[in-house]
């Protein structure tokens, strides 16, 4: 099929359960006890297969026969076409689409090969299958050179690559990496499809090999159909980019899916943008309640500021001289702009509050005090009372300025 506009969100599953309707949810709840027992029994069989694959050479025919024989017991139903003995030596570079993390195991049960995957996904499985020290993280140039050296030996096994460089839903073929098409002048395409009776995704975006393996053992079965297409050879003046594009279109036609130019990096960026948009929407939903409470500030409209930073700015609107770190520490405890302002005015924070300007009293000639002790005590009490009144007036005036400024910003 030709290149089409494909929604990038359709290329990856976001969650394991694809259908959350009441019918499927109730059905899965009923199936869960049986599925757990089935997974435990299959795990015992899987351990036996793992031990056998660890010791059996990859070129041993019994290894492939045993692997295919135990697949139904593990819940893997594999059908294939196009894997003829006369065609297996036509090309030693296999390119396949990527729908599950077990694609390389399924292909190897049909045709012994060395898969180029990332060992960090599951080192145990990588070593068990004997895929060798080839990883995508090496980089295209050194990896291509090593694979070319590997294929120079006529007795070497074919190399399996996944040009899409990431598992996807299979609804479209993603953009191909070009390095697999520079290893040799011919490649053999392999197309893979999978299906499950339950709406449980074999892989989703944030998943790893361990939960994927569990659900392979948990569901009744997972059906795979693997089809080997005829070998495609690079034409005379054809570049690697043109060659990969031609192979991609042939595979897309075989799968009856469109071709797109999205990459895994594009989807990662898409997920990040969605997370940022959700955060912005959540912040916008909080703003109406802030307006109703009278605490809305111009800083609330700045998406780059956190809620604590906005509260610090609101306090500094009333007290510009207040240090940022002291205000931020108090807000982390009080979680209230009004409480922090009160703490500043009442002297609980180590911040000097500027006094309101007063009219200077006329200078008087100092005189020797002749007041009695009782009169002096009354004068001191009057001064203390006057200071408390001034302080209370200062608190009320500051609060009035703050409320007036907040009301003007609504």
C-alpha cells in the first residue's frame, strides 16, 4: 500500500487491557483464576525449554523441532508459509516487522538465525537464544561492518533485523532504518501478524519483557502467522534509502497496511507533548477556583511557574524586600499566602517590615526628667500600647493593599 497519513497514537498501545467494557472486564475476572494456574503450569514447561536451548547448538535440527513441539503447550500457535529449503540460502539478511518482543523467537523456530536486538531488554532470553554480541546500540557503521564480517563465512547463520526499531501495533509500517539494507545487496522480507482471543495487548509502550512473557503464559493462546516473501535485490544505482523504501512498500502490501514515516522517537515526543498538555489543562482547571477565592494573580497565567513559585510571587507583591528563600520555606509549611503574610507582619519570620512614614515631631530642648517612678511606668505602658496599635494598623493596611491588588487582577 502507498504512503498514507497515519495517526501516530494508533501505532502504540497505551495500556495492556484494550477493551474496558463491562462484558470483557467481567469475563477476565472469571478467567483470572484459570489463567494464573495455566501460567504456572506453562512456566514449568518454559523452564525445561530454557534449559534445553541453553545447551543445544543453534545448528542442531533437534533444537528447532523441540522448540516447535512445545510451542502449543506454551500457548503459541504458529503458522507459516514461504519457508522452503531451497529458499533458505537465497539471502542471509532477514528483515521483519515488529509486533511483539518474541518475534525473533518465533522466526528462529522456523529458520535458525542470529537476531540483532537490544540485549538489555532481556539478557537471559538473549543469551538463551544464542543471538550473539550484536546490538542496535552499537551504531549503524560498526554494526554493519561486524555483520558483514559474520556473513563472509558461508556456514554462518542468517541475520534477522527489525528495521522499524520498535514494537508497534501493526496497523502500519513505521519508518525503516537504513543500515540493514547496507549489509548485503539482497534481503529477504518476513511479515509477522499476531492475534489473541482476549483484548490483552502483547506489548504496550511502557512495557518490558517480564510482564509480556507473563501474559503470553496467561492468555489461552497467541496466534502467529509468519510469511517469508521472495528475496529482493538492490538495483544497480539504487541507494540504501531507495532500497529500504521499496522493501517497506512490498512488506506493507503483503500485510495490507499503510506505510508511514513516523519513528519511535516521534512517538516518544508525542507522549511527552500529551503529558505537558494534560498538565496545562489541570492547571487551567484550578484557576477558576483561585479566582473565586480572591487569590488569583498574574503569575497563575504563567505555565512555567509551579504553584509554590506563584505563591512566593504573590507574597513578594506585598513585601518586595522579602527574601525568596525565606518566603518559600514558610509557604512550604503554611501552604497559604495569607498565613505567610501574617507571619511576616507578626514577626515570626526574620524579615524586617518597613514602618509607615510618620510626621516628625518638633525638636525639643532636652530637659532633666523629674517625673516620679509611678508616672514613668504609666508612660512606658502608654508607649507599649501605642506600638501595639501601630503594629495592628500596619497589619490591616498591608492586608488591605494585598486584597485591593488581588481584586484588581481578576
